[in-house]
C-alpha cells in the first residue's frame, strides 16, 4: 500500500473558543514557528520513505492553518524530488473561480513533473458559512466545478462555459497539466449519492471519521456501484485516514499522545462543530452563553469529539496509538475489516503535539512500522509515483 503523511497543520493554543476562531488569539511568532515546524515534518517524511504528503483546505479555523493548500504544495514542491503531493482536498464548490484553481494545479503538476494527486471535496458547513453559500448548493456546485475543471485541463482549444454557478468565455489552461490527461483525482465520500457519483466517474474515495466496519459498508457500496458502471474497484480506489502515534511501548504512546489528541478533538474539532451548530441554529456567531444548547444539537461526530475518551477512540479505530508492533497489527486488522485499501494517510501531527514528539513519531513509524506495512497488498493504479515503484 501507499503511505502518506497527511498534515492538517493545527494551531496549538486555543481553549474555549469555537469556529470562526477569534483572530486576536493568533500569535504571529508562534504561528510562524508552527509553519516552519510543520513544513520540516513533511520534508522529513518526504525524504524517509513516505509515498506522499497531503494538504487540505480550511478557513478561519485553528483546526487547520491551510486556507490555501496550493501554497503549501508549492513550498513542498521546492523541497522535495520524488514524493507525491496530494490534496485532501481543495474545496472546489466554494471557489469564486474554479478555472483559476485548475490553472494553479496545472502549474504545480508541471513544476513537479507530474507528482500531483488532486482531490476535490464538497467541504464542511463552515466553508459555506464563510462565503455565504447555501449548503443546499454544495452538491450541484461540486459536480459543476468538477466538470469545469476537468474540461479546462483537457480542452484542446478555448471554450465557453454557461453553467448554473459559473459562466466564462474562451477559457482553458495554459499550461496544460504535465500528466495526461490530468492528475489523478480523489474525493471523500460517505453518502450513497457521493459513493455512486464517485464510482460512476471512476474516482478513488477516502474516509476518516468512521470505524473500520463503517468504512467497509461504504467501500462495499462503492464496489457495487462501480461494478454496475463497469469500472474497477481495486484497493487503489480506497484511502483511510488515521491519527497515528508510535512510541516504544503502548503505555508510553498513550502517555505521550493522549493530551494532544484530547486537544485535537475537544478543543479544535469540537470547536468547529460548535461554531457550525451555532450558525445552523441561526446565530451569526458562536455565543458562549448558549453553549449548552449547541452541545445538545451537535452532529454525532461533534458529540464524540466533545466527549473525547482516549480508550473509546482507540476501540473505534479512529486513532492508532501504541508500540510499533501494536500499530502495525492494528493497521493490518483494519485492512482486513474494510476489505483492503490502497493508501493509508496518517496524521502524525495532531492537536498540540510538540514538534519533537511529532518527529520522533515519524522516525519510529518509518523505522519499525513502515517495513511491516509495505508487505501488505501490492497496489496497481494510482499516482505517477506508483508507476515508478499507489489514499
């Protein structure tokens, strides 16, 4: 399988805030150092055996410091030579100009000689609240943006576009993508409608905030939809994402990771859910005095995050924490339960985990876990990286 380092780049110093996180909490000295540390962590992974490094998009949020994942990818393009640069993902439906997004990705694909894996996502409700876009438009916007971007990459001459949400005269990309006809595509998918759409378009999918059993149910639906459409559904079509921490023993791993995971889920993950719930309940901004009402109405994933319990998350398989032997065995167990996957995207930095522990985590994973995983399932298909040696 392919092994990716997926970095959300969290801010590490919020307490009782909620989305949109107040920008007076931002400390530029601390924030600048975080970017340095996070990019160094990704560079370490790129130079030590990972197949890819991943970026994603979030706005006004301590959860992730990447409102523009393309800027991060450009930085890492200059630091790396062989590793796949993967978007998990650009939120295309909320972009004012999807053609500009297509151009930027085409540029990156050429700058890296075809090392781009391009993911697009519908995004979470906060993305729509940010830009005053009705949530009910998310799916048609996603599908139109997808079709527009693909056509922009592949058209032989300028074309006009008269869609429901975007209209253009005489557009296409110059430069064209390096990969022919374009970078491999990927999307997160959980609902039946998204699974069916992805399978019919022969696009790989991924999952994160679910148990292996829930992933198996979704992946099996994808397999059925793909068979109906006459498309393949091998391991290379499936990515799972897991917060992962390795230490010398199970006990030490829990001791080192638990508080950072608690911050990740209770402070910043639940913080996003609380703010989104306030918005969906009609409040322009999160009101601390109404927190009890928001908590009662949280999405189940938000409820789970707010009430974070290390052992519960470990049992669910959402986090993979332990000795090298435990981590490798747990990933193999999940591989068997879901019926195979072609890519593991690990979050090796989460919450307020220190840079030193984040690097040590990667070192132990590379030295002692990676060799065990590389014998699992030879994947065919996938990124340009795989052709030389595949979420």
